[in-house]
């Protein structure tokens, strides 16, 4: 369950940048959002691999 908390924390940490980009049009915040989403994608893939290994093992 710690991986879930890690994901949730990761998304919560990006909330300010999402707000700055979508509400205020801050382009630098958009860059941070894109970088964060790429990192989130990497972590999500790692979790998928762990789940698959646990299911099969």
C-alpha cells in the first residue's frame, strides 16, 4: 500500500503547478507539469511490473 501513498503524494505535489498552468497560464508551470507527468508514468510502469510479477509469482 506504500506505493499507492507514493503515487497519491506525487500527484498532490503537482497540484500547485497544475493550477498555475491551467488557471493562470504560467508556461514554466506547464513545463513542470509535463516533467512530473513523465516521472509519474515511469513510477506507474514500475508498479505495473511489480503487480504482474506478484500475480505470476
